[in-house]
């Protein structure tokens, strides 16, 4: 047996085949609050009255009956804006 073969057997890992890399765990967001702000039950996006900014803004209307302002992230549970018609 040659010296090179002896060194390879001493320092080489066992097994000589193609192996799959271990599966990586799913990536986690940098901030856990990011997942809570995402409206997963949104039905539609449309403009509506934002009570915080007091102007019409883009909202995500939820299946639960409320809406979330995309600008300030305010959750509004009433469906009709004050003094407005739905």
C-alpha cells in the first residue's frame, strides 16, 4: 500500500457516494411581530376611511369583518366610516 493511500484512509471520511445535504429548517423572520402584521385572512384590498389618519387610505378587508390600514396598520372593526356610506 502506498503512503498516499494510507494517508487518504486515515483522514478521509467513511463512505464514497453522493449524499444529500441535510434539510435546512424554515427561515424565521427577523422580527416575530412581522408575522402578526400580515393579514392572512384578507379578502380584498380597497380604499376606506382611516380613523387615525382621517383620510381615505388603502385597507385590507378581512374575512372576520374588520379591516387593516396598510399605511398605519390600524385595525378597524366597524365596516362603515363615520359619516360615510359603505
